[in-house]
């Protein structure tokens, strides 16, 4: 992940972080943006809560595509094993 923006609202023990993330998948490159709200103790020495916001529809779509490819790959592998047993 790459941090794009970091903000500490005045008088609060929270930070708002805008990040982007990417990676390679079986169906191409995955890229998404995230917003994180990170809450700290009053001393700001420990994280007590993290809330993540992302484009869930995009994530669902690409992970569904990956699952289809994995399922096809497993079927092909099982056919190869079956055929070689003959």
C-alpha cells in the first residue's frame, strides 16, 4: 500500500489515511483505493481501532474472476490426473 494523504483532525485522537494498493492476480493487476480511520489512545501510544473503507464492488468482482480461473485450473488438473491414471 502507498499512503497518499494523512490527516490528523484537530482535538481528536484519530488519523485519516488515504491509500492505494495494487498487486498481480491470475486475471490481471488489482488496483484499489482505501480510506482508513485509525483511532489511538489519549496518549497516542497505541492503536485502538481501525476502520477501512474500500471499493467493495470492485474487490468482489475481481476476486470472483480469480475464483473462476482457480476453479477451471483445478478441474483441468483433476482431468490430467484422471487421464494419466488410465
